[in-house]
C-alpha cells in the first residue's frame, strides 16, 4: 500500500494572510509542518502543494519536495488532487500546513484504518479530540464533528454539536483536527464534483464527502493540536515549541 503525504499550502489565508511563512521559533510554519510529516518515516513520499512561489522556494531550498498548483482552488482537497492526480498511490494523507504539531502515533492510527478495511468501505479517516473549554466549543474556527456508534462521521459544523437539549445527559464535544487520509479515488471523485449545499453554508470541505455518501472514520486522539488560524494561535505555537526545547 503506497502512501503519500501532501501538505496543501495556500499563502493568502483569509483569517491570517501569510501565516505559513511566519516564524515559528527559527523556521517557517510550513517548513515545521513539512519536517514533522517527513520525520515520522511513515510515508513513501511527502510533498507540499502550493500556489505560492515563496512557499515553493522555502520548501525546495530546504531540501524538500513541492509542486506548484496550476489552477485556482477553493479547498485543500482540490489542491491535493491536482498535485497527485498523476502519482501512483493508494492512500493520500492530507497534512494541514498550519498544523505543525502532527505526531507519528496519530498518523499511524489513520493508516491502520485502511489496513484493516479489507472490504474497502471507508473512503476517508480523520482525527478528533474532545473540547473541554466553553470558549473553544463556541469558537467557529474550531470545526466540531459528531459520529455514529461505530465512529463514522455524521456531520461537521462550526456550531457546537450536539446541542445539549437535556443538560442531564453528558455528551462530549469533539473538534475535528484537519489531518485526514483518503483513498485516492475518493479524492479524485471530490475533485470532479461541484461544491455541495451544506459544504457551502458551513465552509467545511469534508461535508462534500458526506453529502456524496462517502464513509469517514473518525479516530479519537488525546494529542492536543494547535492549528494556526490567528496571530494568537501562532503565539501559542511558539510557546509550545519553546516548552518542547526545555
């Protein structure tokens, strides 16, 4: 089973433009993310897919592999699909460029989903961790996910889901971590489909897979990721890196 990790890297992020080139304790955010994926040793290939000459140069000049997007893309999945369309691979792992704290154990769990799926019923696998802080739960930048009894995603939302109509019933709320793996065919299918209604409302690309009937297996993790969506997130990431060095 050939596995390729691809990091979609758009320079002009709407909430925090240029964030992937911001300094994260001596290296750019995108280079930190690339190195974290590479150092896991889990992949046959790791590459960055970008629309930015600056990001492309950053990766290549530091010994990495990058490909330039030739089309304008609205989602990371579209950018990845263009990058790997002509690559031979069974599983594509999408590592978000603003998630520099990817760890090996989580990626191994995603790969294991497909190794155990002998009937090839699962199209995607992704990660989630429980949110405990009310501010984090209500933050629309944190995408939440609910699952069925077998851990398959039912829906993703920027709202807090599920809504606690009966507060005596304690139900955990999970954040979707933007690292996921998919069979190559599911990715190509996504690439050839138009955005779907709920995807457009929520601005969450994973919903398109659900609206087309794809099965997404969610894996719980206790690894607290820091996605860099705002300048304050970058400060949190810098603090975490400094603590790791000490």
